[in-house]
DNA sequence: CGCCTCATGTCAACTATGTTGACTTGAGAT
DNA sequence: ATCTCAAGTCAACATAGTTGACATGAGGCG
């Protein structure tokens, strides 16, 4: 614990609570930041950022995915995908090959280097979750999952 | 209960899981989106967006906050604060007045209109949380809080 | 009093991530 | 052959953030 700056904790405490659920709301905010902070720092060191990571994450779990399907999953426009995707191809973290007969679509795969970066970035995030689950115990983890599923349904 | 597009659920299911914690990782991602989606849509209708909401949220809970303290809490540079803040002032959602003797700092407050927008936007987020807690029950909620606190500590 | 310092705040230029709209290209159907 | 439509690219723009340079005004001090 406590490779932290203490700042978030202070900030969390520094606001009056106008509603009962304000605490939960702020936990969500700082939780999101807490999970992604180290991963983002790692990615920045590699000259990448969160959108690149999202692409790598999805392709890792769907080898030979076409660009259209990737767009669908990421929920962004194809134009928004274009630049980060091309960077990943240039940097040879991804390869694209035309499909055998379905010549229309490019199929994406991670290279070894891409896989390594995806794993390390995601590991930073999983490590945060792992520690939190360990601290909260099995019943806490189960409760967390139940609530998060309900929240995530609002998409 | 389904004012939703179903899409996120599908996306969540559509990726192979390479690690045990991938599910939790994706829950965090879609949870964050699920909580903010309706609030963002409401804000967009008002010609505002998330940074404006963050400012309103903090000022609501710290009336007469100075700009420096606001910067500290939001964790962004004063230059980044500048444009959204000026928009809020122009639109008369915030007022700023010079401090009595501490003439150096501007003290910020919400106007009635600002308060109304802050409440409605935050209500959208709290409503999502409220429903999720109701579905998960008291023990689930307690577990969620414990885990989120542990995650949020990584800031 | 006049000047120095320093926190507070502003302006300008840049980067990154996203948007929409218009265009190109190529497969598959007729 | 040609038409159509999905896949993909290019251009222009919006927003949210960055850093750097500068303005301003309070308070300390010669």
C-alpha cells in the first residue's frame, strides 16, 4: 500500500456531502482513476495512451478481429480509431492481413511486442483490483461484482 | 430495466477472458461508462460536458472556494480550468467575487441555475448507483464500498 | 515611499482524442 | 459491365488537456 500521493484521499474527504450517495459517486470517480493511474503512466513511458491500450486489449482477446468489429466494441467512430490504430501498426505492435477470400476486411493480430505491452498495462490494472479484492475478502468481492454488474447494465 | 441499448452487455460478453480478473477489469470500464452515460447526455443537452460538471460539483460542496483550491481538487492545470470555468461564468451558472481583504483570490459560488444543473446531472449518476445498490442489497453495497475504497487508495 | 517577491490568474500555442462529412476502393449481385 | 454498399481514408473541426510566458496585485522590507 501507499505508493500513493495521499492526495486523492484528501480530496475525497475535502468535499461536503450534499447527498447520501455522494460518497459512492466520488468512490467511483477516484476508483476509476486509481485503477488506471499506474497503467497510464506505464503506457505514457511507451509513448502510448489509453486508446491504444483499449485497442490492444480487445485484439488480444479477439485475434483476427476485423476493424469494423473493433469499432463496434470500442464504441468510437472508425475515424477516431484510425490514428491510434495506424500508430500501433507502424510501431509493429499489431499486424493486419487481408482475409483470405473476404478481401474487404483487414484482420488484426498482436505481435509479440504488442502482446507484451498489452499484458504489462493490463497487469497494472489487474494488480490494483487483486489487492483490493484481497483486502475486502471474498464476500466483499462478490458484493462488488454484483453492484458493478448492475451499474454496467446502464449502457 | 432497459432504457439501455444492450450493447455494452454484449460487448462485455464478446471478449475471451485471458485472466481471471479480466471480468472485473471490464466491469470497471463499463461501470464507469454506465454511471456517466445519462449524466453526459443531459449535460450535452445543456451545452456542457463532464469538466463543467466536475467544476459545478466541487463548487456546490465548497461554496466560496478559490480557484487555486479548485485546481488542486480537480487535479488539472489552471490553464485547463480556464475555459470551462469562464463558460460557466458567462452562462451565469457560477459567480465569482473578490475576497474581502484577500483581494488576490476569486471566490466561486453557484447561482440558482448552476445549482439546478449540478443537481440534475449528479442525480442521474446517483440514480444509477441507487438502483444498483437496491438490486445488490445492503451486504452487496457494503462489499462494493470496501473494494472501491481499496481501489481508490491507489491515487 | 518605492521596490521585490511570489501567489494568483490569463493568454497563446500546441497535442491528443474524439466528432461529422465527403470521398475512394473493391466485392458481390444483377 | 455496372451498381451498390460496406470498409476504409482524408480533411476540417471541437474539446480538454498540456507547457511556457506574461500580467497583476498584496505584503514584506530597504
